[in-house]
């Protein structure tokens, strides 16, 4: 049975519920959903562009705390309150990730925690 290792970093927002920033089991790392909170102030970034950027910075910080990077991602799930912002997510992913890109799902949702406009989670695989 694989042991679970909890991943935590002050460089991403502290969990605002009963979950961990990430959990590693074997070679897989499961990153919890991140919204556009700035880790030190816990204030939401203003506007969709700033929130998308902050979401990926937060995910990157958690990945790095696990000794990985976003280029180790095998799957992302993106939650948007307006699917019209999907092209902006594509642009951000191209800045944060190198090809070949991981699998991805995008889901339109009515609302997200703290009034966020975007949330994203990821599964990483490391050797």
C-alpha cells in the first residue's frame, strides 16, 4: 500500500477548508484546486486576467514544493464562471507549460469559492 505524503507551501494560499494543498501517492501528485488568491494577503486578484495568472502561479508553487513542476502535469481541470474566458486560459497555459501539453477538461460553473472567476487543479506524475 502506497503511503500518502502531504505537500504544503507558504508560497501558495493556505487551505481554506478541510483539504491539503497537494497529496503525493507514489509517483502521482494530486494538486488541490487553486483560485486567484495571493498567498500572503489571501486577497483575490482583481479581474480574470490577474486571477488566471495567480491560479497558475499558485499551482506552480505547490508543484515546486513537491519537487516537481507544472510540466509534470498529466491532467488539468479548469473551472470557469464564464467559458468565454477559455482562450485566456489557453494563453496562460502556453506561458506556464511546455509541449507536449497534458490532458485537460474545462467546466463551466455557476460560482466558485470567494467569488473567484477561475479555479484549476492538476495531477502530476514524476519519475
